[in-house]
C-alpha cells in the first residue's frame, strides 16, 4: 500500500532529524530547513505534552518527542499491514 510507504519514509525522516540534532547543524542549511518543515507539525504536539528533559549541570536537553512518534508510527505500521 502507498500509505505504508509514505509512513515508512516519514519515520525515516524523523530518525534523520533526530540524528542530525546530535551534531548541532546550521538551522539555515537547506536540508535542515526541509526536514524541520516536514517533521515539525508532527513533533510539536508531542513536545507540548512531553517537554524536552534538561540534564542537570549541563546545557543538554533531551527531546523525547521523536521516540514517541517512532513508537506510535511503528505501531501504526503493524496495524496497517493486517
């Protein structure tokens, strides 16, 4: 089904964005802007419910929104296959 392929591609985009955030990319880079434009509408509602966690004594914040999007997306993939 085409819907499964779209969902798989979208989940890969979420993974790419999460991995890119570890390297602190330039926000004005075209790839970063495209990934943000494509993934932010789904990630933002999750960030409102589960805000990023601050690590004590550092300037690091861990964003769990992509984890929950991937969990729900994986669950949807298994449900849509049957």
